[in-house]
């Protein structure tokens, strides 16, 4: 199998650059184009030099591992934790891409040879970068979904509400989109069933017009004597009835209630 140095360098330069970029994005770190190019170039140079070395297999993998760690260290911009996260993500993504390409090679009968810690394939360049493109799309979408879910989970808060002699404990969502106010004070939103359970027997103190994508309506406003959020106590908090369609939370909180009065 004939290997052209310039093609090997370019292929590994682009693939290492892609994997390092994805690793940095997974770590939510800032991408430095110069550092990324330098690290990718070092990876391309390593791909040329490494097959020329005659190393025992355990030492070969150790050198490859250390080389990958150095690439991540060069590419990452941040502290030790960021570099460590980028290095781990880089290794994980490398294994994923390598395993995916080997599976594709085996399926399509593409010839490849395994060396001492490296892989030489005779696959069309378009096939290799198609796999890289698929990985790029998949990882960026999964990472975005993961961080969106984690951010959403952080906005879920345990709530303790007291009305008269009745106290209930539910989970609330601190929603920055909730800007409702009544008599100059923030308003939380609870479902009709939740309002019935919490304010049963308590008359409303007023009405509030709520505008949503589904239209506008006027809803009753009730007063909760005491609302506790993670140690922060709020007295006489207004609640209105609205759409709270989730199994994860029962209340849509006003974010200003998280601040100490």
C-alpha cells in the first residue's frame, strides 16, 4: 500500500482539527483558531513520523496517548480542568470516529492495515471526511441537547408553600420568561388543579390578563402566605392560574423570588 506523505499530513491535520474542535466545544471552552491550527499541524506531523518509529506495542500506545494529551493541551484555552476535559473528549471522539470508520471499511470491503498504534487505510478521502462530517453534526447536536437539559435541570427548584394551615411541597421551574406582575409584585403560575389543591376555600384577590401564543385570557390571582425556595422565604406571593403542562414541575416561578428580600 502506497502512502503519500502530503496526503497523510493533510488528512490527519483536518481530522485532528475536527476532533479537537469538537472536544473544545464539548468542554464549552473558547476556540482559539491559532492554537487549534498549531495542534492540528502537530497531529499531522505526528501521523507522518510515528509509523517510521519502531516501538513495542505498549510503548507505541503510550506515546500515542501522550501525544494526544499534548495536542489537547495545545488546542485548549483555559485552566487545567478545561485541558483535562478537552483531552478526555478528544480521546473519546477519536475512538468513536476510528471505530465508525473501521466498521464502514469492513462493510464496504475497504482495505486497511493496523500498525503499532496507527492505522493506514486505502479509503477514498471523501468517505473518511463524510464520517467526520456525520460525527460533527451528531456531536454538536448531542452536546447542545445535553447542556440545554442540564441548564433546565438547574432551574428546577424545590418549593414549600403555605396557605393558612395547609403546606404543600412541589417542584417549581424558575423561568426567566415569566414576567407577570400584579400590583407591582411578581406572580407565579400554577395549573387549575394545583390552584384547587393549594387555594381551596381561599377567594381570589384580583384578576390578571395573561397573553400567550395560544391567545389572551383573564385568570384569577391568589395569595400564598409563605413561599420558601431553597432557604429563601417570601411572604405573600401572588399566584395565577395558567398552563403548566409538565411532569417535572408544578409551578412556573418568577425568577425575582430567588433573590433574598
